[in-house]
């Protein structure tokens, strides 16, 4: 691979792939600037319990929305903050995944840009602005980290694995506790970093061996799903049913851990 360009492209998504990479970097530069200026410029509100919203989320999303609308006016757009339409070929965006980290001064958050073509996640770009790392993939073209090919870890022993378990306020706490308890009892090392999208990128890069969450929204998940699959990993069928519009359970891991993690998490 050269730069961020995939070796081959499917369904005419090549131009969108390159645009998504450039826009993610531009949006990340804005997020990084605002992060470094906190708390003087930061206005924080809550959408719900432990559900943070900063003025920066909306500002970054507006930048992404505007750039994509200019370059691909026929595509639909849905962003976490401003909503939109899921009709047809659609961009699905989380402008800052990990807002709770962002507002508390923890430099672990990312910009997530996914593109769904003909009902399939086809482009996935996740940019970590504080580490200046671009995780990018197009369906059928492999995955890259800063232009270098990346692969899932290949770990198959649950007792040697590192798995991130995301927590959702949309489900009873007891289900999350049971999920984590089962993973720990089986011998997995369990962590939670506060950005599910970035965790999925880490699975694709081999830094984690699996990611699971009992409910995840599509704007958090879609880019990461493309990355993990393109990097040789396995994911459940997130878009089955109403996954695109209402969210779904998610499991992404090495193929070697699929069976044991499906059994432990109940996500298939």
C-alpha cells in the first residue's frame, strides 16, 4: 500500500475512501485544537446519564457533513449529533467517539467515518488525532494503519487474549457485569477504554484480540467493522434487522477466538 490508498476498490468507493481519509484528518486537526484549548473553550452538557455532549462534537460533525455534501451530494448522511437520513448509500459518522474522555482531558478519542454502499459497510476510516494514527480500509482492499498493512493478532487462546467490553447505558447494568464476569472467568484480560470505535480499530491492528458490546449504535460501529473484516478478523452480522437505524450487539475478534467469544458473550 502507498499512503492511505487501498490496493484495489469495490463498487466505485475508491474516491470516497480517499475523501474519507482526508476529511478525517481535517476533522481530527480541529478536534485536537479544541482539546488542547480546554477547558477555557469547552461547554459540556449531558444527553443522559454518563452520556456526554460537548459543543465540539457538533462543530466537528458540521465540518465532516459539509465536506462530504460538497464532494458527494447524492449520498445520504447520518451523524450522531445532527442526525440525517439512512436512505440509499449513506455516510454514518461519529464526530468524536469517546466524548467522555475528551471532556475530562483524556487523549483517547477518535473520528469515525463509515460508508454503506448497497447495504454493505464498504469504507471505514478511524482517525486518532492525539496519536496522529489513521486506520483505513475499503471492502475487498485490505486495511492499513498510516499506509502500512495491518492484520488482526491471530490469538486463539482466550487465556492469552485481551478483550475490550463496551458498556451501554441502554441495557441493564447486570447484563454488562455478567458479560465481563464470564470473560474474566474464562481467562481473558478485559479492559474498557471509553471509545468503542477506537477499540475496533485496535482489534484490526492486532492491539486487542476482540471487542464486544451488548448494544452499539451504527455510527460507533460501522467504520470499525470494515477495518476488522479487511484486516482478516471476524465480525457478527451487525446490520441484520434494524442494526443500521437502531443499533445492535457487536462482536469483532480474531477468527481463532470466534467460537469461544460467541459462547461467552451470546453474540452471534
